[in-house]
C-alpha cells in the first residue's frame, strides 16, 4: 500500500490492543507548515504533536455527554 492510499478502517480495527499502526494523512500544505513551525517552537516532532492532539480529543470525547 502506498502512503497516498491511506489505511482502511477495517485494517485499524484488526490490530491487537497495544499494537502500533501507521496512518497516512493528507493535509493542506498550510496545515503541514503550521504543524512544522509549532513542532519547532515546542521542541517536539510533528508525530508527537499529532499524537497529543488525538489523545486529547479522544479523552475529551470519552468524557463528553452523549
């Protein structure tokens, strides 16, 4: 699978708990530039920033009222 093909949802759901999966992500160039600048300011990789943002969104969603 090439990076531009993405990762089908069915592949994500078949991963055992605790495993790591790679997800291809297409972003507007301006977002990628902004993430890169933010990563430099915070001295984190773009991957670390994205994982932190995703984690925060998942925790917030878990605690939100249905």
